[in-house]
């Protein structure tokens, strides 16, 4: 198995105690060069390198261990003194840190000449892969508030990148898609899988998609359909989508109950009956989703029973020990 590397980079434009920790399959010097974009005018300096057979897993392990020093969960920057970091990784995690010169002397490694142009299977321009991908991300996507139920999944990103390359260069560079995914993770954080797969802090740039791309319909499992009917038929049998819908409904009902009801002293003569719950849920659901709840009432009744116990019958029918929440403004 070929070597992979976990790297520690610094930058002269950053404070001395601000370090970037990531992983790469290419030589760390080349990765430092590729990370220098228009937004980072000064080059990165390779401080330390760790040789490994699984860079992604080791990176995650180090990030987890250094979590208290991390600036943001979706970025790979850590505010920690270089010598203290060396001490932690060496003494606590028992990792072997090499300088770039030591790396080039290890396993007959030779220093890398940084290319100005990618020629083999590269883009037809005087730009590195990372610069091209950075330009694609900048023009195609924008940050947004986290949306766990409407995440941007890999299928959409791959499709947009293929279309963008075809428009720019007349060719779909499918062999570059992993670079795109790594750049997405670098910029917007790790991929999530549940309740829906994808990145949840990014969306497509808000322009009329009819002007640029054809309409596609995507499922939470990542599959894409050109027709609405094909998309609908797939969702009817997609287990991941069904789990997603069940999770979404469970969370919605839980939120409704939390906002609407509160515990109280048991009163057998004034219990909360199903009719009141149905009316309140219908109004609440219509307010938030602009549609009627349909057949969702049974799920609401089951959730009420789970939270407040079985419905009583005598001397009055309904749930005991719960009432409609009293607002402070009432």
C-alpha cells in the first residue's frame, strides 16, 4: 500500500500558534503548494509529517484528541503552540513526526519539484487541480445555515462539476471528482449520513437553475432522476427515504408536544382528550407545513401515550397529568 501523510502546516500570514492539520495522498510539499489559492497569498510551510497507511482515519483520531484546540468543527485549524503539539503527538499519541527533510530521506523519498502546470490528464490551463476546483466551488455553492433535512449530497456535486467542466473546457473530468469531494469537506465540514446524506452547511448559489442546468430530482439516498414520476416511484420503495421520513415525522411530533403541552397535577375530572390534541396538532402542522396532517394523528396519539401514559376512561376519557401549555402572555 502506498504511503499517505498527515501534515502539520503553518503560514507566515497566520499567528505562530495557528496550525493546519490534514491528510493527503500526494507529497506534503505538493499539497502545501496546492492549498495556496487567491485567498491565501502566502505559501504554507510544512512543519511536520506523519507517514501512515490510512491518512483519513489518523487525521480524525488526531483531530478528536486535539478537539479543545480546534477553532471550528468544520475547519482543520488548531490554535496550539508548535512545540506543545509536537510533545502531545509524540509523547501522548506515540506518533513519529518527521520534518520535510527527514521525510525526503525516508524510504528513498526524494524532494518534489512543484509543477507550474498539470499536463497528464490535467485541465487545459495554467492552474493546479485545487485552483480549478476552488473556482468551481466559489461559483457554484455558497454557505448557509445547517439543514440536516436538506443536505447537499455527493451526486449533485458530481453532476454540477461535470457540467461545469464541460462548459469551461469541453470535457467532463470525472477523474478529479475525489479532489472536489475533499475540497467540499475541507470547506464545509465532514459528510453526514443521517437523517440524510451530504453536507449540511452549503447550498447551490441562488440563481435560476433553468439558466444553467437541467432539472433533476434527487433522493436522500443520493440517486438522481430526470423525471418527477421516476423520482416518486423510487422514493416509494427507498428504505433510506422511508427511514428519513419516519425520523422527520417523529422529530416533528416531538417538537409539537414539547411546544404545546406541559405536565400538571393529575385531575381525573378534567383529562386531555383526543379531540383537543387533534385540533391543536392540525393547526400547528398547517401553520408550519401549509398542509393538513392527513393520517399522522395516530403517531401523535402514540407519542402522547409514550410521554404521558395510557389514556384513562373513568370518570373522564383522556390523558391524565398533562394540560395545554400556559403561555406567560396569557
